[in-house]
C-alpha cells in the first residue's frame, strides 16, 4: 500500500510480527511528536499576550489579528496542502511544514515591526496546514486497520498534551529569556523535530500508492478522487461535523470561566479548576476512545453517547448554580466523554475516504476546525459584550446536537465499497 524503508535496528531475520509491531510504534511515535509540536505552535501566543502587546504598542484586537491570519491561512490552504500530500508524499510535506514553522516562529522573535509579526503568523498558519493531511495519510496507510483507532487516539492525545504543556513552557522560557526567547525556543523545537523526521523517518511512507484500476477497491474512474470527492455528501457531512465540534469546544474552552462568573458568580479559581478538569480528562478520554474505536464498527453511536453527555453538561452549566466540587466533577466527566468521541470522529472520516486520498480528505474536513476557530470568538465574544453568557452555552448545545444528528444519520459505508479502507 505504501513505499517505506525497513525500520532501523531490526535484524533481517526478525519475526515479521515483531518487526511490524516495532515499525508501527516508530511510525506512531514520529507522527505524535510532530502533532505535539503543531499544538505548541498554536498555543505559543496566548500565554504572553501582554508582553507581546506592549512590545509592539498595539491593542489586544490588533494582536488577535495575528491569530486570525493564522486561521485564515490554515482554512484557505489546508485542502491544497492535502492534495500535495497525496501527490508528492506525506513525509516530505511534514518535514517542510516543520521547517517553515521554525523559520516563521524565529521571524516573530527577531524581525521588528507589527506587520512582520502578522505576516509571520500567517506563515505559521501555512505551516500548520500540513499536519492533519500528512499525519492521517501516514497512519491510514501504514497502521494495521485493527489498531488504527488506537493510533488515531495517540495522535490526538499528543495534540492535547502539546496544548496543555505549552503555557507553562512558554511562561518559563519568557521568565528566563523574555518573550523573544520563548519564540526562539519553540523555533528550535520545530527544527529539532524536522531533523528527527529526516534522520529517523525511513519508516514513514514517501508516497501513498493508489490502488490500480484492476483492484476491486479502486475508485471507478477519476470522478471521485478530486474536487468531486471533496464535494460529495459524505465528505461535506464530515466537514460540517468538524465545524460543529469546533464551535462547541470553542464556547466551552474559551468562555466557560467568564460565562460561569457572570451567570452564577462562580469564582474564577473554581471555574479554572473545572476547565482544567475538562481538558485533562478530554486527553484521557482520547486514549480510552481509541480502544473503543477498535472494538466497535458503530462509531456514530460512540459519538452520539458522548454528545448526549456533553450537551447535558453544558445545560447544567448554564442553568444550575453548582457547588465547586460538583462543577469540577461534571466538567471532568464531560471532558472524558468529549475525548472519547475524537477517535471515532477520525474513524468516520477514514471510512468514507478512498485509498490515496487521505491527505486531501483529512485536510479538507479539518478546515472545519479553522472555520470554527474564526467564527466562535466573534460570536461568543459579542454575546459576552451583550451580557448574554447563558446564550453561549445554549448555542454550544445546539452545535452539539447538530453534530449528533450529523453522526447518527450518516449513510454507513458498505463492507465491500471502495470507501471502506
């Protein structure tokens, strides 16, 4: 299915099953490290908004424009990046993205002037476009289908872990070397991971071979491998699904602390602990979700169960003034089930993707995250300005329910169909 080099360090006469196991471990490890790094890039700026704002002498809105530039670049160019992944190979694209990210982050630190800062952040957004197409293409093409759910879960967990450790890492670096030093440290990390991919990436596929026309699993004709594939109903349904997840999670992760404070007078300390519980248990839920995803073909019902619980959590947050211990428990449980959804989400996309098109399809549907990232701050921020925080939680519930309907009403692929790889 893919052209890969033999894994280093394995004897030629090694047991094939053992060799395959270690090869899979190396592939998943490299992809997870790259995904971890991409989330470091995403979370670099928020912990040091203040010092960066003061350095450029601009407003918070102007600093926020850099994040908008990041999301716009990612949303517009992630699908073309997916086409390139399928054409020239995920290993090269992943390496190029890490190197571009390193250069762009270093430019933020060393180039003077606000507009250089915004342009550099747009380039970081361009670098971000390679990760989902490359990562999912590599995992889908190399990992045993019986273990792909666990592989997806480790990949997603690595992203959560990157987001979780970055604020502390950035603040520590900034305390030692200033905010410029924090960005240079992150640039060095990105360059080091790119070097790791170049040195140890022999286990990663250079290209993803498409099935031959004589293969029963090959798509019939070329109609379903380009834009027609991306604009087909199953793929558009997954794009909507990803957008709904981004809108729901954006409301909970960004506005739950201030929203709870305005609705119930919840102390910020208690709300922040509850939010940390949501995020940490989401990461744990991702690993649990990977085990579940490999043991059931009914991924839509896994997602539906998780959605039912997270929507209940949001309703309780909006309408019930819970004691701190209860709030922390409710949000932690909601986070656990939110995490369980993620591997099944990826399996639903994989189920409708032809071999050789993983890059473009995952790149396209992942733009739903960017569209949500562009839309949710504006919508929810406006509602906070209108002193309508309860409406935020109700809209979150609405998007969760829409995602639920999108999942359970999907047409399940036939076992022998071309899109069940």
